[in-house]
């Protein structure tokens, strides 16, 4: 069949049918793949003003206090730069829990993990012990404690919390302004105050607490919330562990399915190879038999021909003899000639013809079986898509449901004058376009009226909004007055009589350029177009209804 091409639009009158006759166009997240950042690393940052810097004994120009992790320390040495501290959580964190290592261990590939994290990962039995980071496997567990890394991490934790490796001068720090001890805490400003600051106008009306009492009050608040946070953390840990276990189970199930599919197709491949070898061997035996029979026939017939040649030569020589010699024993010669009756040898060809016919029948059965298998694949493999009718592309005499799930024929003596006009088909497009992959959708058709369904492609640069016009190419099939037709933009081909289906599946394979139609209830092929080229254009579902009671409903 030719590929669908551009042609003029179709109308009932253009087919030579009365307006009462229906028209048809001529045409599982794995732990190692986690991408979360930050994790639950320890806090860090700058100290509040008034902390982390001891005031000089003699007045000096004021400057901002250094952060516990930046700037200069009290002895003039430089502290760790912020960029280095920012890198600590990423470099010193376990790839599984994303927190600082706890009891770090190294495994066979050299990567480090928390002991509890890697032991949880290896709880579930697998073919080998795989690294969650690089997937390298080892036949046995190998956990080596990393004590040096643990000591370095402890120092990193202290630095990230602002715990300078100092001698505890913080207890001696005082008010920078009045050089008095910081004895009270202002709750409104959240700052430590000396006695003079406490009586100043800025803090006189504020609520202040002695430092020990403020520490005790805030610690109580923190402790009250801390237990809740710990409980929440435990719940999250349990949930994460359950999720990881479930993901591992899903991965194992998908791997089992992969192996099952590979095993089935390998078995099918081996069976087909064995069947192919068997059939080819039988065909070779048949060819050998034909060659052997041919050789025997040729040999036998050649001998008989040679004998007859000799006999003919003898008789010709007899006829050339003188009269006396010729007449001698003439009766014996005539008697022998009377016995010369040609007897053709029995031909073995009928037996060979029978074998060839039987072989052909087996091949036809194999072809039908493979075709049925291909039909099943064409029916099952495409991904089901949801189609919504686009009322903007509908013919004026078509009634599209508000949700775009169905279309029916609506009688009208005089179609609206501003519609597409009588030269267009009563059709409508689906909103969704297909530009790649395998897709299918099911359509329920009414027994009354006429209908057609399939796909339409807008030709490049046409800008057409109405299907069925010259700018659209069609691949469809439908029912018209009890006869099924395969329809393109160029031609109509009658199909063999079939029982009208109640549900039709349209299967589209974009890459192969294939459009097929199935009886969705029987899962049987109705018709498939030869491979076409969609030329990279968007393919839209296409529907046509005509006549009283004609209706198409999209199945969910």
C-alpha cells in the first residue's frame, strides 16, 4: 500500500453517494546514588560579638572580633580558612548517612564508611559484598578500622563547632567597653552584659538574668527539645533503614526480572536456532535426495539412451547390407524389433513432490505462529497514552464532550456558515502528539452509523487546523455501511469481512513508521499499514463519525 499522501478533502457527494450515505476520505534509589548535600553535619560559623577574643590590657583601636574559625588567633597565627572548613562536611562524611564518620572503617576497595552503615548495607544476602560507592565487589567481608581518620575527624568536629585548641581563656573574657566581668544576660537583646551595661539606658528596662541562671534556663529549654529531636532522629534513621531495605528488595526484584527475561529470551533464541537448524537440515536432506534421484535417473536414462543408440546403429548398418546378407536371419531381426517396447523407469519425483509439499505446510504454520507472536508484541509493547479530543479541530456537526473523552454526530440541516465548510470531513484530532516511541490508545465505537479512526500527520509548513484537508496525511481504518476499509489520504482499500469490534486499539510505532489496528477484546490484529516515514513530524490521533447514532468514546 502506498504511504498516505496529500489529497483533496472528502465529502459524501464527492464519492457519488447521497447525503444519507457516510463519507470516507480518499485519503529504587540506591544508597550510593544519593545526591543529597549537606547531610546532618556538625554546625559551624562565626561567634557572636563579645566571645572568642580577649581584650588587650592597654587601649587600642577597636576592630571586629575574629571568628573562632577565621582570621588570626590570639598569638597572631592564622586559623583555618573558611573554604577549608566548608569542605569538611563533604570530605569527612559517610557516603551512606551523609554525616561525619562514626567509627570509620575501610573496605576492600579503599573507600571509608561508618561501621554501622556498611554493616546495615551488607545485612541482606547478595552474590558478593559490593561497595555502595564504586560497586566493586569482594567475595568476603573486609572491615578495617581507620583510627587515624577517627582522630582527624574528632579534631575537625571541634574546629567546626568553634572549639579552638586553646587553654580556656574564655572564662576570663569581659566587657570590651567597660572592662568589667560579664555577669548577666539580657533576654531581649540576647547579649552578655556587665554591671555598668545593665544599668545603662539601653538595657535598664530589659529582663536580665544572672549568667548561671540564664545558662540553666536555656539548657532546660534545649534539653526539652533535644529529646524530641533525638526521637525524631531515631524515627528517621529507622525509616531510612526501612527505605534502604525496601530499595534493595526492589533492586533484587528488578534484577531477578532482568535475569528471568534474559533467560526466557535466551531459551527462545536457542529454541529458534535449534528449530532453524532442524528445518535447514531437513531442507538439506531433501536437496540431497533430489540430487541423488536426479543422478540415478540421469545414469539410468543415459545407459538406456546409449543402448538405443547402439541398436539404431546396428539396424542402420543392417539396412546397408547387400540383399543376400540382409535377408539372412531377417525373421530374427524382425522378431527382436517387435520386442523393442520403450519402458520408462518409474519416476521418484511424486514422492519428492509430496515431501516438498509437507515441508511447505510446516513453513506456513511456522510463519503463522511467528506472525501471531509479532501481533502479540505489537499489541502489548506500546505504552498506553491518554488521548483528549481537541474541540478546536472538530467539524461543526460534531459534538465533543466537555472533558474531551467522546465525540458524536449532531444532525443539522444547515451547518454554520463560518465552519470549515462542506469540503472537509466530520473529524476531530486528539490534543496529544507523538514524536517518538511506541504508543497505543483504545477506542469504543458505537454499532450505529459510520466511523473511522487512526492517526494524522500535518504536512510541514501547512499550518492547517482541520484534519481531512489537503494538508493532512492519514493512516486509518473504519466501518462504512457494514464494510471495513483501510483509509489513507490517497486511497481506500476494502478489508476482508470481519466481525465489527466494540473496542479498537490503535498501536503506533513511530520509529518503524507502523500503524496497526486491533480488536481490543479479542487481542487480534485487524489491519496493519506497511512501514511509512513520518519525517519527524508530530502524529496526532484522528477520529471521524458520520450518521445518526455514530459515536466514539475514548477508553481510559
